[in-house]
C-alpha cells in the first residue's frame, strides 16, 4: 500500500446480509446514484475525497477493490468557483 492509499474494511455483517438480487442494469444504476450521493455529500461536508482506497472484502470468493477518486472541473462554464468553498 502506498502513501496515498487507505485501506477500508467492511464488517462481515455487510457481506452476509445477502440482499435480494436485482437486475444487473438496475443494480448498476443504483450503485451510480449512491456513489454520486456519497461523493457530493462528503465533499459538501469538507471530506478529502480525492484519493485512492483499497477495499478488501471479508469473503474469500469476493474480489477486493481499489477505488480512485479524482477531481475534474467541468468545461461547460457552470460558474463554479472552488475558492468559495475554501474560504
């Protein structure tokens, strides 16, 4: 693990909850909505979210994950000025 990586652990309860399966397209769309909500809410609260995280799973047959969040500014001229959030 490098200096810019943080290891995140999840409880066995999370992996053992065995939620009902849904359509893969619906599951992906829900994941995307939840990820957008997590990132935007965390950013608004002042969390440092531009980083790389290693996400190990406690189940041997499930894969571990590496997640990188990078900040990009839109080129659409939205008027966003990050200085307002930093002051």
